[in-house]
C-alpha cells in the first residue's frame, strides 16, 4: 500500500508554495496497472522468490494453457477490450503499437548511453550550464490571443487539466529534492542535483505564469495558482506524489544506497521518465502541428530538454548505486510494486473521458505505450531490466504492451487496483479479468510437488465461487466451486478486492474474521509459496 508518509498534505503544500518553485509534468496509464500485486492479496509471508509466470488461459471463464494469451470465450465487450484487441476497436493494432514502442525505445537509448557509461556527472553539469534559460523572459502575449481564438472551450478545459498536473508536479519535485542532495555519495552528484532543483523551480514559475497570464487561473502567486488547480489532480497522481513526499522524509532519516535508489526510481524514472516525458511529447506534438502558443511551446521544449538531462542523471546514478550495493535491485523492485497499481489513474481525466486526449490527437493507448516503453528502457539502461528484478513479476505474464495497457485501465476503472471510488464492479467480465490476472502472477518457483486448488467462496449471493489450480508450471482459474478444494477462502467480494488492491490488510481481515481460511495447515501454508510477498 502506498504510504502517505509526508509531514505535508496536498492542502498544506498550497500554503507553503510561495517558498518553493519546482518541476514535473504528468501523464500515462502505463502497463503498471497490471502489477496487481497478488502478493498483497495473500500477505502471509515474507520469503524471497524468483519471477512468477504462468501459461495462457483457456475458454469458458477458465484461464489455463489451451487458449491464446488474453483470450476469454465468455464475456462482454469491455472484457474483450481489456484482454485482447479486436477489429472493431478504435485502438492501435499490435503491429502499430509495437512499432511505436520500438521507435521510442530506440530514441531513448540513443539519448541515454548510460548503460555503456557514456556520460559523466561533469558532462551533465556542463550541459546544464549551456542549457540555461529564463522562464521570466517568455512573452505570452500572442499565446493569450491564440488561446482564446484557436482553441475550443473543451480543448481549453482539457489542456488546463493536463497543464495543472504539470504545474503541481513541478512544485512538488522541487520541494522534495533537498534530501536527495544530502544522500548523494559523491560531490559531483550533489552539484548536479543542486542544478536540478534550480531547474524545477524555473519550470514551476513557467507553468505558474502561463496558467495565470494565459488561462486566467490563480492570482499570480505560486500559492494562489496551486490552490486553484488542486481539484484538477487525478487520484493516481495524488497517490504518486504523496509517496514522493513520504520517501523524501524517509531519505532524510536513512541515506543508505538502497533508500536513495528507491527515491531516484520514483523521482527520475517513474515521475520524470514514465509520467512527465510522454506528456511533454504529447504537448509539443500537438502544439507544433497546430503552430500554436509559441512562447508556451518554447517553454515546454526547454522543460523537456531539462527533464531529459535529469533522467540521464537518474539512470546513471541508479547504475552506479546498483554496482556498489547488492540491496539496490530489491529496493527498486519494491518501490515499483508500491506505485505501479496507481499509474493507470494518473492520466485519468474526469469520468475517464478520453476526449481529453483525443481532441489533441492522442488516446489512452498511445500515451500508455510511450510511458511503458520509457520505463523499461530507463531501467534497462541502468542495468536493472524489469524482468530481472527480484520478487514477483512487475507485469502480468504473456501479454502484449497493448493488452497490459487495456487490462490495467480496465482494472482501475473497475475499482480493483488503485484508488477505489465507490463499490468495485462485480460483473462476470470484471471478476474473470481479476482471476485471470491472478493466475498469471502465480509464482513459477513455488516448488509444489502435487497439484493444489485454492477456492474463493464469496459470501455475496450474486458472486459465484472461483477456484485456482496450480499444477507444476500450469495455473488455471475457473468459475464455480470444486467439491474438494485444498484451501477455501471465505470472504465478502469487496473485502477480497480491497485485499488484492492493497487497501485492506489480509492480516487485519483474518483478525476481524472478514477473511476465513479452511483447509489443512500444510495446505494453507502453501498460499505464501504460490502468492509470495514481494
């Protein structure tokens, strides 16, 4: 569960905003939504383990080895969209998405030769000196005229929502950089981080000016601008930045390599590379195509260049920390498991209205592919490929980038992962998607000598029992009760979903009898081998 951990709430941040300036931007549904963390669902053990995987699913509300990946025979249109592409969908085809992903990775790798140690901290500092610019010198006069005349009312509404995420994020990252400087082991790293804090302040001033002078938002002060946009922040965005506040506080008390690596992963890899970079690319693209908002476009391009430098530094620092301390990969994996379930809800417009993107030529899938590609490329460049990180797999096995994006979004919209707003969906398609994701995250190294069946018996009259059988490398999920399961889990559906979504501790659920286990103790103990904690 993501920790709030901070001494400052989002509301309190507004009150102290006049003392800060900062940097970021927001975007992406990434494939992180698929990191459903079934380890959290059965949180009974602490053991270490290798990556989990399972075979593709079989038909008839069963998921096993006979069907193609993501295929479900029974289910509605939403389930079909979440699991696999169809010809009727206005989505990108797998071929187009894979091409986009490959192009993005190739460009990222050219820009970040960090894996080959092609860049030094001194060079990054030199680039900062050569790239200095002024947020105060930009003239927004023509931008204000074009904003009124060349953007529709809805486009202005959509753009303000998007820019609000950037403005708030820029302020937040600047506010949290000081403990990074203190924890950095080398002076050269400290010097660069000091330049980054200057950059982030400049970015916050840039967004504050545009929001006030062009969009008419706020009173011209940082605090006034932040207060005016607070309601625009998406649930996933709030969670990610609460975690940034928390990890910054933790870093003040613990300057270990592992803690610094986790903090850098959140700041430089998740926030800047996975969320901000695709968003900057989207804005630059549609403004260039429209030849609109010249001063704002220049500023966005300057911000993007700064962020690219920051990301390069973060990747290099992660690379160096991982070489020096064996605990770093585990710390990186742990941080990613905390935040990935919330990524699908960062680029979450009001009511999941995709027109907030399509009016500018983008859609959920395009931004997701760019985001997930960026995340994986940066980790690989740091010498920490996602598939090699310890613990449960960070993404569900056997799915394409498209399928992971759709699945994560579907699970978030259903109130399974991320921030739940109202009761979780309990239609057959959603429940089938949930159990298919569970069977894809079975620990391949469970070491069980014979098949075992776990059965969830829901106390709700409208939710049928489901069972999951693990037999060697195969894992199969089926709707309906088995007469003789090895372990029965008796639970209310909403409590089960909240355990899966890391909103309810399974230990608390057991202690309050909201979750009851039936079966031989030796069989119950195998839960932790099949669904180990990350």
